[in-house]
């Protein structure tokens, strides 16, 4: 991808208006969600993280706010009748935490050269490394035209505010390609996802693995259930504040050790429970009548999204069981096509989660910085592709050679 500057002329169709709002609450939930759903047959329709309820819980709880370095600045495109035709969730950022697409090296290099990298504009779902549409378009609107206008509007806003950059993270591949065609710099990374190949049970899934991997997983599951540990799946109206109290204790304990300062506060979990209970799954581990660990998941139309986990007791393989194997069990039982278990983690490969590419697009204003980043990204994309190819060769699934030996 050449390092030319993105096209920025953002004139909307005749009679249409582009504007920026400082709170998701300033947008009607029905209008925002109509854009988030998009076309009825879109594979990303129903992704819970782009919903008005999820973004509002982050903002109203104060988890995503000016004080935490996430100042909402959502871009809206309204048609000549005043209806919302498209939108893009955006935040002015004073740091690079909570994004999972790491640009701290770019910031350091630019600031050492005398530039000002922060604040920057971030089009994303805060604290959520989940692929989904970031260019949200209402069904019936011209998708290609509206997505193009939203991209140009983002670049124009960054320019008018004298920002160093705009970063659109965990976009879909087609959004990434459109952004690249408009001059945005293109970045790739990888995650590990589990795919349901029509398995009728966890044992059927294990039968698809090589013998060595199958034995390892069975051993890990046995070890996780020692000391009388049991698991519960809690969702919908069964979710109570007591469950959130227990989970928040796990989240804070593990998050403080892993990240220093966990991103979400207690109020956020209550809001999610109030507005999205049917899309929430808590996997809770209990020993001697007391919850000791848990994993927070969100349920999409065909995907289970693993988000946070924590524990207040250490037990062998408890993390693998709570986050990965219970998620697979739930997906099989509920006929979900995929489990996304979060960012990074090559250790997931041995547990049936295979590497997939993730995508982000970046507008960088300063020509010198843009050229340097473009050169870096060309090399990084090749490295990511090579790593995915190498990891795929280490798949835990049975090969034709395994079958012939059997």
C-alpha cells in the first residue's frame, strides 16, 4: 500500500449532514442499532459490541470517558429527512491503552522527533478486540457511498482538530480494503478462533483432533475438575447482582495483576446486566458452595465472544477450562458457529483454536511519519501472514497422515 494521504473531501449527499456528538446517549438507540444491524443478511449483524446498549454502558459507567482517556466523539451521517443513515463510534484518545492494536512505538518515535502524537482519534469499541463493522450503515442506505463518506469524515475531523492520526481497529476485511483504496494505511494481526464443524458433542470435537492433543485436553479437563470444582452457565434473567459482585472480584484481582488497572468499573457490569442480559453468558466455577472463578462472554447470532476472566483461587488448568473448554461446550450445545476467545495467545492453538487475520486501518497526517509507518506495515503484514501459515501447519486437528496411520 502506498503511503499517499487519504482523500478527505467529506461532502455528504445533497441535503445530508455530517455531525459529531459527544455522547452515545445523544443518539436514539433505535436509530443507532438500525445502522449497527445494517443489511439483514450481513454476517456481522447482531454483533453485540457495536450496539447502543454496550457503548452506553461503557460511557454511562465512566469506563469510557474523558477521565479515562476515551472522550466520545461519534460521527453521524444524517440524510435529508434527518434520519441516521450511517455512523462510526469514535473517541479522542490521550493514550494507547485498551485498544489491542499497539501503536505506542509509533507514538514514541514521533514524539522523539518533536511531534505531538496525542490526542488521536480512535474508531473502535473500547477495550474490545473483536472484529466487527465500524462503518455502520442503515439498511436501505447506499452502503458503499456511506462507508466512503464516514472514512473521509474521520480523516477530515482528525485534520480539523489538528490530530496526528485516526485509527480504525478490528474492522471487517471489506472495510479494511475500502479504507486501503482511499489511502489509509493497512495493518494486520492475528487471533485464535474455534470453529464448530457441526459437532454433536465435545467428544465429537475431540475425535477430530490428533491423538496426542486429544489426550492432553482430556487430562486438562480432569485436572480442572479436581477439588470438587463445578461449573454453571448463567445468562438472561438468571443473572443477579450477586453474580456480578462475585465476577467483579475475580476481574479486579486478575486484572490488577495482568494490566495494572482494569478497564471496566463495577457500575458497567450492572448496566450490561440491565440492558444486555440475554446476550451475556457468565461461566462460573464453584468450589464448596463458593464461586472461585469466572469468565464473561457475549452471545452473538452465531458466535460466542470471550471477553474477561478472573479467579481468586489457583487450580491446575482452571483457566483453560473456564475460558476455552466451557465456551466450546456452550457453542456446541447452542449450535453456535464460532468461539472468539480474545486477543493474542498461541497457547490456544493446542486447544482447537486456529489462527485468523484481524485488520485495522490508519490515517496518519504527517507525511514523514506516514511514510515510516507504511514501510513498517509492509514488512509487518508479510510477517503476520508467514506466522499464520506456520501456525496453521501446527494445527491440532487430525491430518490425512494421521488417518492413514490409524
